[in-house]
C-alpha cells in the first residue's frame, strides 16, 4: 500500500541578500523524493551549490529506473556533479552545500544526509528521531562536553565537518531507514529554521495543525522573531489530505 503524502515547501532568504537554501520534491508512481540543501556561504557561491545539487537529484530520480540504486548512489552522484561544476571555467572551486534527502516508498522511508541540515521524524505527534549534525557542536555533544540543547547557540555551530563538494575529505554521509505508518510526519529544515524552532514548538504546532501548510505557517511565526537568516523547510505528513477535514494531525 502506498501512503499518500501532504507536503509544503518554503524557502526564504530572510534578511540576507542571497538565499543559499534550496528545496524541492519529485515523485513517480512508486516513490516520493524530498530534497533540502543549504549552501556554505563562507566558501562563496553557496546558492549555486545548493541549486545545482537539488536540481541534479531531481533529474537523477526522474531518470533512475531502480529506486534502490537511487538510494544507494544519490549522494555520490550529486557530489560528483558538484565537483565537476567546481572544475568548470570561472567556477568557484570551493562551493559546497549540505544535503538531506527523504525517499518515501510504500511502507518505508530512507533518509540520507550530510552537513547540518536536519530531518525530524514524528510519530504520535512526538519528535522521535532526528539526523545527527556533521558539525563541531554535535561532536562536542557526542564527546559529552556540551548538552544537546547547547548546539543551537554554540559559537562554533557554523563549523561543519562534512559537506558535498569538499575536496579535502573522502565523502562521508549517513543513511537511515524506517518503517512508516499513516499519521507519521517528517520535517526537513536548514539551520535557519531549526535554530529558533525547538522540538517542543514543532510538536505543539503539529498538534494544532490540519495540514502540512498550516503546520509550517505556525512554526514560521517563531522564525520571524529570530535573527534573520536563510531558512527553508519541507513539512511532510503521511495522511490522505481529505482526512484533514475531520481529524487533527496528532489524533
């Protein structure tokens, strides 16, 4: 059985002159693919890097007949495309980007990510899992030197340890797979979103929302009150949209 998805995509440059975030979605009769990237501004041309990767992944998904092969190779192929672009004439050889990809097919999903753009997984209205940042503060959490809640305000939170397009490191990314059920929800977001919006706020907004769009708009109010950064998000709820007329998402 294929569970239908209700999703909504927003990307905003906030108070920045350039939006280095990019988000997109593509689907076929067997699966849906959601992508979110945040270009590294400190290296220059982050907007080009994130756009290139999202556009490439959409094309690759469309052309790949084997969804299993897509899941296994999408990060390597996207990295190759970005590295090739870096080597083109007059290109910025240091442009890089984070990436988080969600593939939903039948009764399971696959999450693939690199960098500090996150995916949150919700079940029963509660955040039960998130991707692990490839950043300096996340490493400090794993070493027991700071608490999880300190990542959002740590002075080194923009120091990434992994990204697509990094020629100095062997490509390292993480993959996770989950069974899914109707009523599950996912949230893909860049740091401009998850820094001001805590997990309890995500859960509270989900409980009061009747669609993915409403869930996002409720959380966006918190983002607007924070420091202006690029912010992007894709809320995705596994439920037939016609059910929203009668049931809250957390019901």
